[in-house]
């Protein structure tokens, strides 16, 4: 019985740590000495490769005005990073920055494949980066996007699910978007 209790506590701790890990919780260093924080990820129905969006910072916690968001693949089989190709950057997962406000350390942008969904890169009171977006009519912090593609027409998107946290209430929010 005692062994079962210890095992149960260990499982609860592991699940607690997994559930607590949020986008933007910690800084990660890059090869060139910059710091990054995960903003959100895109998962797709075609395979388990993930597109990851990381805010990039320069000195003093300022968003890098030259490359504010680093976008790349995490490959399912190896777990390694791969850069987006030209088509992926221009037609799908890349971003268009409409405004950088260096004074407020903020940026307005859209993801190329979903230009109707306006987004903002912001910092919270603790200096953690997050993406603000309207999800289900609520100002929210975006955490994950899921893209459901047509099974036979890979370039045909059936719908996009947006997941986040309501900025006012802290409750989970969700929206199914049809492009």
C-alpha cells in the first residue's frame, strides 16, 4: 500500500508539472546569445511535426526588432529543429509584421495563412512574452493552433482550431475557424 501511495504521488507530480508548463514560462538561449520564449505552436492533422513560434529578445528584455519571432519546425521523428522553406514562410506559417512599437515592447502581426486573425506580441507584468488574439470574441492569450487539412488535398484547410486563455478570467477559450 505504501509503494502504491508513493507511486501515486510521483504520477501526480509529473502530471502537475506537465500541465503547468505554459508557453512563455521561461527563457531559452539561442546559438547567437539571444533569449527566446515560446509564444504558441501549430499542430496539424497531416503528421505530428509542430511549427513553433518563439519571441526573440535582445539585451534588457527588449523584443528583437530585426527578428521578433523565430518560426521553425520541431520534427516528429527526431525532435530536432528544421527551418521553414520559402513556400512555408510566404504562404502558410510565416508572419507579416504591421507595426513594431519599440517603446511599449510590442508588435502587431498576422500569420500568412490566416491574415484575418490579427495578433499582437506583448509582454506581461513579469516580462513574459505572449500572443494576444481574439478567440471566440474574447481578448485572449494564444497557446496552440490546430490545422485540419483535407485528407487528399494537403493544401486545402478544412478548419483551424484556436486555443488560448481568456485575458480577463484566465479560463480556457476555444474557437473553430473556417478559412
